[in-house]
C-alpha cells in the first residue's frame, strides 16, 4: 500500500453510521466495526487532554478533526456536539440561511428547525441491490419537500432541498419528483 516515506490518509467520522452488516459470520469477525473506528480505539489515536489539550485532545500528527459546521442551525448541532464530539463542533453557518425557515407553518415548534415524524413502514430492497429503502418514509419525505417548495412564506426552490439518508434508494422518489 505504501512504503516508509509515504503517508496514508483515512478520512471519515467514526461517530457516523457504521457498516451495515447482515451476515452473522461477518459480524462474528468484527466487520460491523469500521476500520476508522478500530484505529480510533487504539492508544495512539485516543483523546489525551493532558498531552494534547491545546489542539483538540488528539495528537495533531495523527488526527485532524473537522469541527466547523457550515450547514446546520445551532439547535441541530448542540446535542450531537455534547454527546459525541466533546462539545467541539463550531456553528459557522450563515445565520440568514439557517434561520430562514424558523417561522415555517409546518414546524411543530416555531423557532426549532426539526421535525420528528414517526412513520409505520417496512424496509425493502430491489433485486440484489445493496441499498435499502422504506417506501412509506420516502413518501413522507417527499410530502415535506413538496410542502417546503410550495410554501408561500418561504423562498425555497427544489434545488435548495437536500435529503440526507443512509441509503441512496431512500432519496430517489424525492429526487425524481422534485428534480433535486
């Protein structure tokens, strides 16, 4: 892979969704834990406030953390920052963008840009595709996307809407209907 004068960069976030493993054999061999997560559990890569407190508590020669978030409202970053990132996430998003929909009439709590919507459905996949999707969830996401794009009080176009999901197939219905 490399020689003594080379460097290898492994990029990712061990706190995000890990590998999806369905095989018991693969699970028995620990393949449900990502390579990055395994490395970060080794002593050389672990947090050490005493030795590296001034630079994010990790050895800066081994770990570079991207902590500036340019996309999310502060209310959406507070909990994950506290639970998973040692309060290191920094809100750097343009306030006019991330506060533009705080008055949207479909928000359950005005001023808080998050909707939890329980959907009864089941996971499915097409043929031998590795990508799963939940048709009922996909339809509900599409409804919210349409409501956002059609809202008189907002200036949201279909190209402004992003759907984040661990599975590519889950976003396809919204992409097809809204041309995202």
